[in-house]
C-alpha cells in the first residue's frame, strides 16, 4: 500500500506505511513479526503433515483473510470460523473451504449460511436434531448443499451432544435430509487448552478421544462414514493428531501466540514460547509519561487488548513490568529508570483472539521495517 501522507489533510487512518522504520509506527497498534508468523505457519503445517492429518486453522484468532490465505498456501485445507458473518468475510476474500465450528440457529443466519455455499464449501456443526430440518429447509430453498458435523461436547461444557446414541440419531436425520450432507464429527476440547500441565491436558484429551472413537465406530457400524473428525487447539494438537481418530486439526493461536499460551508447558517441561512457537503478535506501545522515577505510563490500555487471560508482558525485557491498565493507559514499573518518554515497546498480549478483534490493522514488520499493512478482515464480525 502506497500512501502519500502529505495529501491527507486530517491525518490518516492507518498506523504505519510500508518502508517506515518500526520506531516510527503510530502507537498503540498491533505489530506482526512476519518472519516469526511464517515460521509458525510452516511448523504447524509440518506437524500436521508428519502426523498424517489435515490442518484447518481457526480464523477466529486472527480474523485476517491474508493470514488465512498464507496458511492455505502453506498447506492448510481451509479454515474454521465461529460466526456466519465471519465466514462471509473470509469467503468474499477468496477462502473457499470454511467450517463454521459452531451452532447456527437464527433463521436469518441459517439463510446466509445456505447462500454462503455459492462462494465456498460451507460446513456447520449441529447438536440438536431440530436444527437439521431448519438447515435442510434453507439449503433446499437456495438450491445449495450444507455439510454438517455433529458436535460432541467432549469436556468443555459448551455446545454439543454427550452420548453416541444422540450422535447416531442426529446423523440418521442428516443423512435423510434433502440439501444436507453428513460429513463427520466436531469435537474440540476448549477447556484443556490453557492448562499448564502437559499430563493434565493429555489425560483430558484421552477422554475426548475415547468419546469420539466410540461415536465414529458406531457410525461406521451403521455404514455412515466420517469425512471429517475435527478438533484440537494449540495446547493439545499432538494428542488429537496422533490419536488415529481425528483427521483435522483446528489450531488457531499458534500462528500469533500470546502470553497465556507462552506459559503452558510441553512434555519436556518447557514453556510453549521457549522454542516451539514464537511470539509473532505484539501490541506496539509508546511511553507517553514518566511521572515518577520508577513508573512509566504507556498508551496501550484496555481499548487495545483483552486482559481476560492476564496482563500483557513486555517482550524481551525483565527490567520493566506492565502492572495494570485503564481505558487508554498502561502502567509500567521501571525500577531502574530505563524508560523515557517516546520509547516504544513490544507487548505480548495476554490473549490473542479478543485482542486482534479490536484492531483494524496488523502492521507487518520484517527486520525492523514495515513491509505491509494487513487488514483485520473480519473485525467485529461477531454476528
Ligand atoms: C478457538 C478454537 C480453536 C483454536 O484453538 P487455539 O487454542 O486458539 O489454537 C479450535 N477449534 C475451535 C472450535 C475453537 O473454538
């Protein structure tokens, strides 16, 4: 993108322009380290290839069509989305294989889902037999086909059925319904992903795998094949990937990483950010005041991040600590008085997904220079 800043009379609505030095980027905004992102994308694809499973990355994390297309170019089979509006934004931008890994019950949204199939392969999750008739009617009305996965609640306590008998009953209804195709099982154990202990995550995913295997075997006994058996996130993908039952991984956060995922431990007791995954996403912030000798105030507060999983961590520094925030301010302790007004810092956000969703742009940086601006395509697409 080429922008002539002098031609804009009332400022500009982008935080940086290609060619700028990182230090000149307007703060606060999101910076993406492109080389780290590329390495994370290649690495997860490689893990999936080695385990012999497909990777269907979760687009709800980055909400960026450009990042999704990078993941697909690296080998991903398609993406997951959580909402129909989000799926539409990705489809308009050229993503052609989309799983809405969620329930769609509002008639208007079901209608849009049925129309989406004209632009992309559209797959949705079902956990209630009454939803089958709703989806079927919409697909028939629009002359399209909606692929359905039955969602199993394998421990997260959110949507999903909990018995193989329910899976079988809904599967038979889908198979019999005009306009619908039965494509398999959705089983994401969201509640284990951020548990620190590797053993605890493994034990809970073993329970999920057993539930899914039981359902897949029971379907097979009735001649119903699962094309997709999907689930898994950044904290668990190796368990599902090596299960012999799952064939699609839905990891999202690995591409950008965040402070909360950085803290969890792998099988060797190492932090996930100690080598397996690199921090590629940063909240870039500027120091705007140094009101006390040992306190600096930066411009990244609650409006540019989600702190539900903890405060951001100042990247690469142990001498200064981000300790609290309000709407537009972040308080950083600076015991040795190292910071000065105008300094710019990279913060690793506590939780990537809801942080990305409050920004319009990622500023893509390589070797300290802005290379490209990447729009957060599906920003705000929560309906
Ligand atoms: C969020 C989500 C994921 C991705 O998980 P990460 O922990 O971000 O890797 C996968 N599947 C579903 C259904 C999700 O909602």
